[in-house]
């Protein structure tokens, strides 16, 4: 009887071990507003699932640190890894580290450079960046036309980190829209990176204005940079009714700026949806289920006419 009880006890322990799922997540940076919403959604969603433990680490925008975090997750024997890459060109090494250990890996929000070569137990959860910059730029084009600028308009483009696929694609989207017949009246006067950062965008905008650059619109790769540009323009005494400003993400701060009449357009990127979706995809991979390797959550255009639909969403 004692032997039977011991065996039953071991079986129970094994069953508990199998049911418990440990997931390690490395986020590019904790001090990014949009990524914070995504991260909190991951944590909250995992906390609401039985037997799921989520350990989240801050890579502090350091690709070497992020690689170490992934290696530590592998060494600790997690059941799956979620990565929001610091540098999307560094994902080949991340994929290899997880694949060699047989651990499922999910990239979230930022598209890995090797997205089309991911092994079967890896996936990418995000929104299609071709939509983001295109929706933003085309709306800016329409707004400029409505202001009577179809005879010619100068735009400034603020890019995110150049090592990031989203920044590259969103900037390409701007160029593609400028190349459309309807929007060829727009000319890119300046185009520089402000690395997704509000303060750096404010400094960049101040420098452009100090240099006497003329412009009718600012198209930023994200809302934080758009807000930084707005702050610089307001500090310089510009009337925001005269300038079209666009961003991407539909953050809470951005929507407040839109309510104030300073931001004209943004694009909703579902932070909570991506966060929860990455956890769900990781669990499906752990369970050995077939999943789509590209899980896209749609972008949505946000303007003053539909802003109420998005308040509190990010």
C-alpha cells in the first residue's frame, strides 16, 4: 500500500508539473508608454490563467542584455519564451538559441528579420506595419488637401530607431503614399530619427525650426515623437491649427493631444490584444498545436470624428 501511495504521489507531482506552464518574456524597454500597456496586458492575462507563470524582464534597449535574458530563460528551463526585440536584425541568434533548446518562441510587436524562416514552434504576433504608416500618411494627405495645400506641401518625417523593422516599414509607407498620384503634392523636407522618444523628438523639432525649415505637416512613426514635435511647436508659438500632425499607436497621451486639437491623426495599435495574443500563442505552441506563424491584429485609423471609440483602449 505504501508503494502504491508513493507512486500515486509522484504521478500527482508529474501531472502538476505538466500543467504548470512557465513563460519567460523579454521586453525591449519598460519605459515606453505603449510597450508598458502591452506588457501589463501580458501580465494581467497570464495572471488570469490557471497554472501559467510569466516572468518579464526589461532589456533596457540593450540587444546584448536581451540575448543574455533569452539564454537565461533557456538555462532555467522555461516552457516558452516571448520576445519584443530590441533590434529586429538580431533575431536570428534568438531564434537559434530557442530552437536549439527545443523551446517555443513568440516574437511580439516588432517583426523579426527572419520572420519568413521561423521554425515550426515559433511565431510572430503583431499588427501589419504596412497598414500603420499608410493609414497615417494617407489621412495627412487628405487633410492637407482639405486645407487647400494640393498645390504643394512640405512634410517632416520623424523615424523610430533605424534598427527596428517597424520604423523602417512605417517610413517606407510614408514614401509610398507620397508617390501616389493623389499625394504627389507632398514633398519630404526633412527626415531623421528621434528613436521613438518624446524628448528627442522635441529637440529634433526645435533644431528643424531653428534652421528655418518650412513645413506644413509632421508625420511621426509613433505618438511619442508626434507629442514631442507638438511640444516644440507650441513652445515656439506656432498655431497648431496651421500644422497637420500624425502619429501611430493611439496612446492615452496621444488621444488627449487629439482632444486638445493638437494631434490630427493617429493609428490604433492594439497593445492589449498583442500582449494577450502573445501569451495565448505561446501556450498553443507549448501544447503542440498548429498556429499561424504570423498572427496579425488590425490597425485602425483614429481621427477626432471617432476618437471616443478608442479612449481608454491603450
